[in-house]
């Protein structure tokens, strides 16, 4: 893979058809956004580092962020601080970083009130989706090397998730093209770029989990909606998240 990327990114100067004659700064290498201590993220980072050390003209990295709010084990969403650290260390290679695809699936969460500290009147799916969009984007925007985000669609009426996974509502506009709570979560994140800016809409406070995964009360990020890890059995038959099994084949 490294040799292939090396060849492709360098291009072929002797190729007269110009098929590879594109601006190198527009080339991106993509990988799912994960915590820096996970194998896939480490592999992605190490690949980029090796390419940079060899002088290969790669100028940026795009991280996919198709999150499952109800995921457990390897499907559990990364915390904001994990995303921040991954962006930071890629940025320290001299690369620009973006979130190239983002949506947040919520149908695996129960409907109704959230955890013990949550308001029972608040839908836990709405809460989770809003916090993930708001806090992950806030963490990303706090890093100087971060340069953009692309949502993978804008309305729940038209989303790839329904065809590829299952019925869900992963975007920031509902099927009637109305703003959801997660829209205001994205708005709150963007407003962290302009401290003190006002808003006609009530938005959530800025993320407090930029460097740590616990708040001042000791609550873990996402404690109001994060699903508990399943109990293990001796033969591990209930572990459907082992490496090598694609997430779309997992329950």
C-alpha cells in the first residue's frame, strides 16, 4: 500500500496523457476517525509519517466520521479529546486535516430519557446526536491544522445510511428539511471560532472535554447516552466487533 501511494502521489512526470497531472495539495488520504491508541489510527498516522519522511507530496488527510452513537467496543464513538489528539499529531507532520465525511447514527439508542443525570423529558437520541456533532467539531476546530468538515448529506430524507445500514436519522435536518437539535450543536461548535458572538437561537455551551474525557464532577463524556459495554462470556461469542469484521455486518 505504501509503495502504491508513493507512486500515485508522486505521479508520472513522463506520462503525456496528463491523467495524474493534478494539484498535489488537493490529494487526501482518508481513514475513519478513531482514537490515537487504536490500531487503525496508529496505522494511518504511521503511514502518513512515513510518506512525509520519504518526501512524498502528500499535503493533507481527511478523516471519515460515520459515528454510531449506540455503538459499543470498537464501534463506540471516539471522545472529543481522542479526535483532537489524532488531528494534532497529524498536524505536527505538517499536514492539513479535515473531517471528510460525517454523520451520526442514533437508532441503536433507546428512545426517551437518558442517564441518571439527564432530563427525562429529553430524547436520548437527540441528546447524543447533538453532543457528538457539537463536541467532536469543537475539538477539531480547536486544532490549527484542521481546515474543514463535510457532512455526508444534509437531510434525513436522503441519506445513504438507510440503504447501507438501517433506518436512521443521522443528519442535522429532518425529513421535512427542518433544523434539528444537532443543527444547533454544529452552530455552537462553529461559534467557538468567534468567542462572545451572540445567537438568536439557544445553543448548548462549548465543549469542556477538549483535553480530558471527564468533567469536573467526574462524569465521562457521553455518560447520559453512551451504551454500557456488553457482558463478556467465556468463549467471547457475543463480541461481534473483532478486528476484520466490517461494521455493517455487525448488529
